């Protein structure tokens, strides 16, 4: 990084403490619960940010964030010290803050009068040492004392603020360290802390007889105080958030939920009594109402936890599902259930993609909508392959070209009918739109398509082409995170995701089939179904086996080699019998009869 700084593992630990983050160690990675830059974004994505504890490099894997760099980057972005040599070289002057000082403050009568107009008694005003500037009775002074009684910060407020003439309503003394207002008055034997947005709000809580009321120095969005108050702040076990309640939500709450190491409680909406904050409650409804609001605060529910008795009763056998179209497979797994991620693996060239696309054809035949991502095939090749499966052997014309090569095609009239059959129900990722961060955008594109077009089944072929790996990336972790997000997306939108994953290179075949999947074992742990499609040197050329080694919902698995399947080279169809003549809906009229093509060619013999 520089000759003035050499990374040490404890620097990562110190940074974690500095920003008040929760993190866990995994191998050479320190994985943070939330990225300190983006906080997980709109969906509150967890564990997207990590620091490599060997190199000091960090990265957020959320595409819309993408923060990356090293410890020097973090030191600059989060006002974090990496030692005196580094600070001297980069001119980081920690003496810029006014030194804490003991100072006797005399409360002036204009301060008492103003606070009484806000429902705060003279006793409370003097206890917190509020005053006004001499000869400027309209400038209220809030002194911020730390836990040792040292004056650290001074904030000013214009009591007769008029936005038509005044520039600022509140401001700080220059070069002050940001800390919480009210720290000096807290009883450290009481392990409950109440935090508000404004100083007058915390004084309103104190006026109601509640101990340990503090307020943030610079509004709901300012959390610069956390590093400077962390050691003191983390000594409390319970935090009651009493932010401003506006537009149906409370300020401070979301951020403090991720910052506070103990239990977080929230004042309930009903206890605001249609008021904005604690001071308005005090003025309109009195001390008892403020006190009741604090005492009635409820713990925030643990994310993704619900009372089991509130879970609806569901018959899993009657749940919505998409049939695979192959009876022997459906007899085992029951079909693909909504919300499932199904992993399909097998050696290269054995037909994984063919089997997966046939599952998509079966979904289309059940009037479902599909979306396909192929990182290896051009869109026209994928279309041709799936069109052949839809057409079937009786609708594929075989001929010989001038070079003596055998060729196959579908008549234009039948292609038109097939297009009409799945128009508006089959979509494919456009590989021709090239962007620098294309794989990073795949999940967003996928979710947008699911929501906009009502997709029921998604095919991703394959995992390695779906994620972006650079020289600093942890391959297994990137795979695991991608699959984790796929699982969440499947459950959030009740869709089926078919994910193709290659097996491990040089796999000898003597491992558990789940262990033969390339990548982290976490991949097979996360998905719902694991299927392996394979050939055998002792089999006929058209014979295959499909084994099911994981089936989370019903637990039924295949025995021995698995389900025996057959492959038709002409139509690209796969079946559990050598009859490949299943009819799909494209060539049937409303009465179920097969249409004769306009070109006069019969699709098959009657």
C-alpha cells in the first residue's frame, strides 16, 4: 500500500469497532453483516462486504455499490486512524478537535423561559446546563458533555428562526467532536438507553422522569458520532429508539438496528398520539404520555422470524408446481414446486442444457411463462434447440444438402405457429447488450423480468457464466452468494429456478453426487433439488440416467443409477420411453385436433 503503512489483521478488527459493525471471520475473510457504504441497499442485503484479513483488500459485491479498495481507502472514507506514521504522512491531524475542557456554565434566564415554553422545567434546564449567548437572548446554547463531564461540543439554536431571513436554525462550534447530547447525566448502572433525534426531545424524555435520555448531535442522517461514542454506547444492553415519526415511519430506527450490539426497542406508533416527536407529545399530552411511550416500547421483531402458530397450514402435495413432463421424474419429486431452486449437473456434452430446455417446454405446455439465460449459446441457437423440442420428430424435415451432409429443419408455417404459441410467454436474456458489469446486472434483470412479465420458471445455464470473477474475488464465496440470492428471489416471487452447474474437474465419480458439484458445498446446501444427468459407457448411444440426490420437500430420492431416460437426436427430446411423439399445444386447434400444415406436409403418420 505504501512504505508508511503495512497491513495488520488487527487493523480490520479496529475498523469493525470504529464503525460499530457486526462481523464474523470465515477463513481469510472478515465478513460484515452490512456494507458500511451502502448498508445493504433497499433490500438490506446481508454479508456482501468483506475485508481480506491477509491483504487488507475490501469489496462490496452489490453491483449498485461496488465499493472496493484497501485499508487506506477505509481510513480516508471513515475518518479512521492506521497509526501515527500513516497519520503524519497523510496529514491526518487528530488535534483538530477542540480539546475537552472543564467549564462552568451559568444557565441564563432567557434559556429557562424558552425551555418552559416548550414544556421543560427550570430544574431540567439547569441540570443539563442550557444557556443563551450573553446579549443574544435568542441564541440557545446546548453544551455536550462526555461521560467524564468534559465539554466536548457546543451547539447553537436560534429560537426565533425565520427561514425567510435566517440562513441557519442550528449550528455547531467549529472543530467540535460529535458525541451524544446528555451522556454526562446518564446512570451507567441502568443498562437501558433512550435515544431521540433532537436535543429538546431528549430533554422532554428526561422531564418525564426517564433516565438515560440522549439525542444525536446532527439529525437523523448523521452518524458521525458512532466511532467517538462506541465504547460508551456499547456498554448498554437495551436501546429504546424515540425518533421523529413522519410519513408512517420513525427516523433513526433502521440505522440504529444495524449499529447497536444489544436489543433494540421502538416506541409504538399509537403512543405518538399523532404527534411528530417527544416534545410535541409532552406539550399536548403531558409527562405521563411521554413516560408511557417509553415504557410501552416494543422490541423489534427478529428479521425473518415468525410465530409457528401463525404459519398457514399447507398440503404440500396440493401446492402449485410445474410438471417436468417426464412421468418417472415427476413420480419422485412431484414436479417443480414454486419457490424452489433446482440444481442440474452432469458432465459436459451429456445433455444437461437439453434436459433443462425440455423442462421449459413442459412449463410452456402448462401455460406457464419462462425466462432463459444462456451464457454459452447465442439466442438463435437456443431458439432453434427449443423449437425442435416443441415441434417433435413428426414435424422435423430431414434432408441432405449439396455437400452430402444431413440437415434438419421445421417448415416456415410450423415455425410461425410455434412462435405464436409461446409469444409473450417465453423470454431470453439478450447477450448482445454488452455492458462492463453485465453479470452483476443479471439478478436485477431477472427480477425485473419476473415482476414485469409474470415469469414462472427461470433457466440459468450455467452458474460460472452468471457471476463475475476478478483476480481479487473468492470464487466459492461469489458462487455461494449468487445462489443464495437466487434462492431468495425464487421464494420471494414463487418461481422455479433451474440452475445448471458443471461437476468438479477430474471427478472420479466415487464421491457423493452432491459433493461432485463444482464450487462450494454451500451451493448444494442452499438449493432444494439436486439432479445429475449422466451417461455410461455400457449404455446405448441414446440412453441416459437421471439421479436425484437431494429432494428437500418430500425427501424421495432415486436408487441405484437413477431414472433411465432416452434421447432422440432428431427432435432433441428426452423421455423415459422411446416414444417421443408427445403433442404440445401449438399444433392443436380449440377442439384438440391436430392441424394439417398449410404446405400440405403431414406432421406424422396417422
